[in-house]
C-alpha cells in the first residue's frame, strides 16, 4: 500500500516523453488479460490529447505519447521500407529532381529534344522514348496506375499504426 501511495504521488506532475501526468484516477487492471490492479493516470500529450493510462506503461517507457508519436515513427518506417522489391514512398512521391528540366517525375529530356520515360517498379524496368511530352506523361501515368498503384494501396492499407494500452478520451 505504501508503494502504491508513493507511486501515485511521484507520478503526478511528471513528464514521460510527450506525456504529462495530470492526476491519479484510481486503481484498475493494467490490461484486460491481467487482473492485477495498478494505478491509472490521466495524462496530457504534447499534441493536446488527454488519455488515461496505466502508470506501469509510463514508468517502463512503454508508452511515450497518446499514439501520435507512434504514427510519426510508423511514417518514418513506411518511408524507408522496401515492400515487394520496391519503395512505396518513392512510387507515391510526385517530387521532381531539381535538375530535371521537364519538371515531370520519371521523364527526362533527351539530347535530341525528345522525352525519355524511365521507371523501375518491382525490379521491372519501364523505358520508352517519346517525341511529345504529353504522350510521355500518359505513358508514365498508365504504368503508375497499372503497376505502382496496387502496391501502394496494398502497402498503405495493411500497415496502420495502432496505439496499445491507452484509452483516448474524446
Ligand atoms: Zn499525442
């Protein structure tokens, strides 16, 4: 009991990464599968969200935010992950290289004034020469629609970050 009271006292006002402990809200099981009662707290995340969380997850550094931090981390992972031999973030990107005169992704101006469409999806290389830039754009967009879009959708729909062990108060 002494331990419980001390834990209660020492956690209120403390900051655990993005979470500031506002108040002690009572004792209840940490998870639905573990009947042992633990102190719970109301915390505010740096993003402004108020959550209720079991103190255990704060003190063991398990939970560092309301879940928004996890989403940022997941986004970073998504951005560098190789999926089915390709990087979904690059397929999704519309950013054009600074030195690209055409200002169209995957389309380069050739020496004779034509346009080279060049892209690699899942190790498959697509390359075609066009005299007209509009035809080059149509070709590129068709390749994207047919080969890149299914991978992007599959990847982004299946990987959704899910914060655990916290309860969000609306
Ligand atoms: Zn947050």
